[in-house]
C-alpha cells in the first residue's frame, strides 16, 4: 500500500505546483506594414510563466511578410537577427541551435496566429531583454523591450 500512498502524494504535489504557478498572458499583433502593435511588453514580478500570442493581422503570405516573436538579451538580439537572415524560412530565419535565443514562436503569415508558453525562471527580473521579428529586414522595424518587473 505504501507505494500507492507515495504515488498519490506525488500526484498531489505535481498538481499543487501546477495550481500555484502563475501564467501571465501577453498579446501582440504584426501587420503587412512590417509593424508590431506594441514596442514594449511588460510582465508582473509574480508571473512564473508567460503565454505569448502573436497574431498576424495582415493578408500577405509567410514567404513575403512572415512574422514571429523572438526573445533575447538586448546585448544579443541584433547579432542573432543579422546572423539569422541567411538561415532560411525552414529555420525561421534564426541561427541554428543558438543558445542566445531564449524563446521564439513559429513564423506565420497573414490571418494566422501562434502562441508559446515559456518559463520565466531562467530570466532576470529587471533584466534587459528585447523581442523582435527575425524575418529578413524586419528586425530593424519590428522590435521592442520585454520587461519583467522587479
Ligand atoms: Co516580420
């Protein structure tokens, strides 16, 4: 019987951890004019996870006007964007296996949306982070600050 009790305890603890983790939701859109609708995204200090939803409100296809949402340290993002331009759509225009990319969504076209949920535990409260679109040429126009309140 003891293993059954342990099993129940394990389930309960897993459930309790899940229940207490706070997921904060963020939304951003991209359009056919190579613009996000926000230049800053802020999450409160008590958020454990973030669910980020990107909606492409334009009409152009992904090959012509692809948008994604990539998160990196502000000190890294330009270099990632420049290196990624040659990586091709199959790699979402991101350098392969680049650990400087903290998280990124899929690359989408007009009328599509995508979301991603990620843990904030590896990120620094009050740290300097930037989000951007890695589609070639978009990063200069499509970027903003990601702020975790401290
Ligand atoms: Co884009």
